[in-house]
């Protein structure tokens, strides 16, 4: 396995800090902070994310019955794979989403 020399390993820093001050026998104030910092976390870009269609571009009818072709389907969970660009480019159907998560 080759190692990329430019890869920056991600790391996390956990912090906690507290201050307490007693003013009288019956009054004390306490302040605490707890936090976490994440650095160099890798970001991934989904190149096959579903296209969001605006209402004026949404069509229906015979042009949208072929699930292997891109068509401005309505924005719903049932049409997520139909709105992915690579699915229509490589002929994947909604029932067989080969390129759903790239």
C-alpha cells in the first residue's frame, strides 16, 4: 500500500477549562467550558449528488417514464436516484442505482 507523502493526518483536540470563585460562606460562582476542535478532516465531494430541480423545470409525462434517462423529476425521496447525473449518463436505472454514491 502506497502512502501519499502530502496526506495530512486529521486530529482532534479536546478542551476543558474551569474557574471557581467563592465570595462568601454561602456564595460561590463556577464557570466551565468544554469543547472539541477537529483539524485537517478530509472533505469529500459527491460528484453524483442528486440535482435539485426548481418547480418551473419539473416536468412529468412520457418523457420522464424512462428511468435510465435524465429528466427533471420532482424533488422527492422516490426520485433521488433518477436525478443523479451519472445514473443517466451510464444507463443505471432507479431500481439498480449503480452509481448512487460516488
